[in-house]
């Protein structure tokens, strides 16, 4: 590969951040001029970034991490962009899922939002998108903080875009708690700067390894600040209070992007700080991993219990996210090769599953107006494609073999064996069964409901209900749902493609 | 503890106390505007902390003076970072106040327990 080509490749991650950022600032102008061009333009930008991320992924998988110093300032002073295989796979995930959600938004935004805010919706979407990609690739702590704030504020805007009382309240609550969280993160960054004098993660790791014996208490304090800050941001169980409101009252494309991507990028940032900056020795010496494991186990069980008692479909899905975040944190807490890899794989799998579920919830509300979990009667015949995708994702959520969720749960079980904590397997199985208790009744009602308890007689006679019809949702809503559902199956059968990326990073980290 | 040490590290203590106060105000005050003020107190304490980290005892502002080529300069980086921090804090405040105005139009009050159905 010649020299020029390499330089171009080095610039690409930077373009991934800067193109959506510039496009988002063009969006209000475009919305004022030609409102109907907003959605295609946003889709084109997202698709372009997706193609770029695939090129980056192809380059990185050959074992060459991309490092780029922004505007020529070398790392200890300037901002460094570092794409390791984990970042590359997360970039592809973010861009791919965002593309699906964007295509879905074509019809959904017209249905769920007022016409006047749709331009601002795309602005917030692109800002959030660029913030997430930047957060994944950035190797500089303060830059990370700025991108955390960009992602957080634009995510609040995505919730508030609906403009109803509930969504405004939820957005305010999200904003206040998220700001408290990022305040904790910034304080932690200040502590790190105080200890090491660096903001670049690579240099922090070198410096911290030398001086960590001098500041044992300060390192404890820093770690606890980071756990609280990222715990609030990523909705780790006792700090998840904002999540169910924000995710259930947002418009469904926003719910999908919030639930599947936004909470995950914070986890990636946390992993980078915890395992690269602080390093494995501090991670094992302090009791941080015990804390994370305990919180994760509580999250897995309590999130599922809370989801079980919800009546509203999107609220149930939101609480299910709390439980699934527990799986990811469990993988981090285990700190063994399989555990960490499975945790990271679960980020990918859960992004596909939860996007699919939220998009299905939006599609069901679009066609039938039903929003409760006990109103699924006959839906399996009314909208076969949507319910098929819903069923696939729900099976994957429970952890049935051949679906994506099985692989990551199996990996977590292997990881807990590696970490000598075999009791955790029981917790994983129990949480999977709890998932089954609240997903299977919905599916059962959709396909096999008794004729007697049908509350929706307005759809004609029972005989007519039992015939398969085609979904009456626009094609632009149906295609993303089907694509994401196929992705769940693909991850279940061929997880190796993603695991190859993840294992490269995990091998470096552990 | 040594009084001298406390006096030397005075800004850090103030920063921690302000940070705790701000967090407490955000989490406990029923009034939404007071919550936003709490966030501002919290962020200001972080600014103070960063600038205290960059400070050197007996340091001069980091402007190069040919007459004193080896003067002890204060570290300018944390102060510069906090410029960005102030912008972030400003935008969060603006956004939060905009949402509060919208809620005020809906409910006619800014006192959270009067209307917050979400808990």
C-alpha cells in the first residue's frame, strides 16, 4: 500500500465524525428551504458514513489500528483519534443501525412528530450520530467529555422532539440526571489529570503504571467517580431512573436509537478508561470489579422484574434494556477473555434486538394504535412480517439457540466459569427465564389467542382474523424491521465475523 | 490534620463542598429552576477544581516574557479546557430552561411535585 493511500485511510475516522457534524448544522437551513429534502439528505450522510466505516473495518481487521492526530498536533498535546478493532466494529454498528433507523424515520417522523419540528429532529439525530462515533474513536479524555455532552444533549432533544407533556418531562429529567452524570465524569477526568498530567489515554496508562502506588486513595476516588458518572449515563441499575421514562415517551425511532446505541457508547468509553487507562492491575486490585458484578447481577434480575409488571409495551422494552445493560456490565466485571468478549458481543446483539423491538412497537402503534402489552390479539395475522421480526428478537432476548442472544449469554456463562464464579450461570439462566415470562405471553397472544377473550371485535369476524394479511405499514418502515431481524439471526448463526474484531481488542486488553 | 496543609489545599475543599451542595440541590429541590441552579453550582465547582489543579504557587500567567525567560508559569491547559466546560454548561442550562418554559406553559408552575407524573 503506498503512502498516499495510507494517509487517506488515516483521515477516514475523522471524516466519520466531521461529516455528520457539518451536515447537522446545514439541516435547519435545509428545513427552512425544502423540508422534504431533509430525510433523504440525512439518509445519504448516514449511508456515506456507513460505507466509510466498512472501509475502516476492512483495514483495521488486518491488525493495523488507525491513529490520527487531529490537525497535526502530536498525541501528548493534541487530540488523538485511535481506531482499534473494537472501535471499528462499534463504528460499523452505530452507522448501520442508524441507517436502518433513518430509513424507518421517513414515515415514522411524519406520523409521530409535528411537521414544524421534523427539521430539528434530523439536526438532533445527526448531532447524536456524530457524537456517538466520535466517542467511540476518541482517545483523548477531555475530547471524550465534550462528545459525551454532545451525545447527551442531542439525545435529550430526540426525546423532547415529540413535544407532548410526558416527553418534555422525561427529557428534562434525562437532561438533569445526565448532566449530574457528566459532572461526575468531568471531576474524574480532573483527578486523572491531577495524578498523571495527561489527557491522552495511552499516555495516562504509561504514567499511571508508574505512580499508582503513590496515590492509592486518589485512584479509588477517581474510579468511584467514573463508576457513578458512567453508571448514570449508561443506566446501570440503581442509577437507571431516567431511562424508562425517556425511552418510553420518545418517538419510536428515537427510542430505538437511545436504547440500542446511546447507552452503549458510554459503556465503550467506560471500558476504554477502565481497562486501557487504569489498566488491568488496578482493575483487579481495587474492588471495582466486585462492585460492577454485584450491580450487574441486581440489574439483570430487577430490570426483568420491573419489565414484567409494566403494562405499556415501550415501557416494558425500556426496563428490558436496564436488564440487558446488566449483561454487558457483567461481562466487563468478569474481566476474563470470554466474559469481556461476550459483554462486547452483547452490545452488538442487543443493539440489533432492541432496535427491532422498538421499531416493531412503533409499527404496531402506526397500523393499529395499540400500545399495551395485552392488546396483541390477532396481531400475528394482521401484521405477519412485523410480528415475525418481533418474535425473532424476543427469542433472541430470551437466549434461544440460533438467535444472537444465545451466543452472548453462552459466552457470559463461559466467562463466569473462567472467573471461578459458577453461581453466576444460575443468574444468567434465571434472567433469561424472566425474559421469557414477559415476552412469550405477548407472542402467544399474537398468534394463538383464544377467540373468547378477543377485545378487538371491530376487525370483523374471528374467521377473518385468522387469515394472514400483508402489513399495512409503508415499505420504508417494513424494510428496516426485516433487515434488523435478519441481522439478529445472522449474529446467532455466524457470530465469528464480529467476534474476530472483538477478540483482537480483548487479546490486547487482557 | 495540619492547618498549613488545609490552607494550601483550600480550593480543593471548596470545590468538593460546592460539588456536593450542587448535586444535593439537583436531586432534592422540588423547584425546577433551583435544580438548574444546582447544576450550575456543580459545574462551577468543577471549573474551580480544574483551575486549582493548573495553579502553581508563585507562578505567573503563561505569557512569554523575554526579560524572565525561566519564570515559573501557571499551567494554562486546565483553564483552556474549562472554556469548553463553560460552553457546555451554558448550553445545558439554556436547553433545560427552554424545557422548563415549555412545562410552565403546560402546567402553570415550575414546582415539580405538583405535576411530575413520572417518578
